[in-house]
C-alpha cells in the first residue's frame, strides 16, 4: 500500500483538496472573465449565500488560487481575481 506522504504530495490530490466544495469551481469559472466583487459574484451565483461565497473566497485566496485586492479608501471595497 502507498505511503500517505506520497499520496499527500500527489498533484491530483493537491488539486482535489484545493477545489473541493460545492462552490469553488463555479467561483473560479465566473472569475475567468476578470476581477469581480462579492456582490457581483452573489448575483451570478444566486443559489449560494454571501457568507458561503465569502468563506470560499477567503479559502481560495489563502491557497493562492485568487488574489484579494483592497480597493477602499473610506468604504470597504474588495475585488478578487484569478492568479496566473
């Protein structure tokens, strides 16, 4: 049987871990058209709550798949975009 460390370092396993969840692939597909804000994303994926979308965006940003850019000066305004 394979060692768990070998399986954990497998590119396919890493990719599946990064993309697991009901909304992540849909979020990434929507983001192919360029940077997007949470409200816009909520309108494009109306069956997902803003809380769930925000949580998935945080996870995608922490994993390095997307970039979170703070555009605010006085009002909180954040934009998300895909990394290369």
